[in-house]
C-alpha cells in the first residue's frame, strides 16, 4: 500500500506535465498560423465578345473586349479547426494532423482592371457596355477560382507549413516529428448561372 501512493502521485504529475506540454504545443502551433500562409498573385486576360444578331441566328456584327486583371490569393491552414486528437505526443515523438489547406483570402480588386484599348473594339450598333464588362470580369474571376487547385498552391503551402512546424517543434525538444494534413476542398467551386 505504501508503494501505491508514490506511484499515484507520479502518475498525476505525469498527466499534468502531458497536458502542459500539449497546451504549449497547441499554443505555439496557433501562433504560427499566420506565418504558414502562401500568397499568390494571378494575372488574367479578360476577353469577351458581344454579337449583334438578327432573328437569333444571323450575325450582323460583333464587338470585342480585352482587359488585364489580377487576383490576390492567400492560402493557409485554419488552426481554429485543430482538435485534441490531432496532436499525439509520446516522449520526444510528436505527430500532428493539421486541417486541410484552404483559401483564406481571395481578392479580385477592380482597381487592378486595365482595359487594352488596342484590342478592344465596338462595332456599328454593337457596343460593350459596363454590364457586359462586369459579366466578362465575373467569368474571369470564376475561371481563376475554379483553376486554383491546379496551380500548385496546396503543395507549396503544405511544404512551407511543414518546414515551419518542424523547426518550431524541434525548438520545443521533439526529435521525431510527423506532420500530416487532412483532405478537404481548397475553395468552393462557383458555377455561373446562364
């Protein structure tokens, strides 16, 4: 009976020490969230055609529109989604399963739109108006959003996050480090209503 009491005290201190370690790791990971983001600028040419038709099938003339645009995209990991079971600690070994890479911020600023006058033309009785331009830019934005998963953003962000996390966890004294990512969508795909 005298041997059980010291053993119970040792187990309580070990459990408290594990919780403190876990709390320290979670806190450090959450602080590193903003550092493990990837920012990408995508330039896109916006091209559109407006046709003037008679009786829906005879093409009378057409107007063309060409412009440059830019999208600024930030990808990263939302560490508010990390759960207790995502971090496993055994001595100097740690295994961390991070949430999936996702687009944190997508901006398509209108001040970056630049019309290319040389290639933009209005035909007799067919003119590109602001509503037409808005539709062309909207389609270009949807094209960029729907192409993001093919631009290497996920792989780049995973690698950057992995390097940052490994360095941070080594500084906390871990020798064997495993970092995994959950699967999930990079960004919700958008369909343009016809």
